[in-house]
C-alpha cells in the first residue's frame, strides 16, 4: 500500500502511514476539523506496532472546556459528513477530555492542563509520532 502524502494545507511534518484508505480519510478529516476550530498541538501517534486495541491516537488540545467542546462538535460533524460514525464518544459533558472511539483510531481532545496531566505521548513514547503545525 502507498504511503499517504499529506497535503500542504495540513502541513504535517511526516506523512501518516495508512492501514487502509478509509482510515486515512477519517484521520485526515478529524485533523482538518481540529484545525478549523483552532485546536492546538495536533499529534497522531502510530500505535499499530505496539497496541492490539487500536492503530492510531489523534491528540489535540483546546484552551478551555468550551474550546474542547467546539473542537469535539466539529470532529463529530465532519466525521458524520463522510459517514464515519464513531463507535463511542465520552467526556463531552465535562469538556476536559473528549474521547472518540472510532475502532482503528481514537481521537483525544483535551484541555491543555488535562493533556499535560495524563501525558499520553509519554505513556506511548514507543509509538511513531506525527505532528501537525498549529493552524494559522
């Protein structure tokens, strides 16, 4: 399978290697949705070689619980537009950490403080890391 070469509008520092084309579309749709709502520190962790429960984590931060909820709303809207309904969404009411379980990838939208506290990048430090520039 060919590696996905990300577009300049996403400004990825490294291309995301796909598990299949449908997964690529959903991950890139989620990243675009996060960028549209000015999400911060967008990172994709490739867990495929070290995890049996999912292939990717998509991580981002918001500046407040309201910002995280706005990011989550946009992610959900954009995924539904491409007929990619998440299996489960949790944490929306609190807005500190909203999780979308999409099966082969999981999206985590955090407040900055919550993201620092749980530090998933450190816990999954053996994963390949792909960072996207913050939106301009």
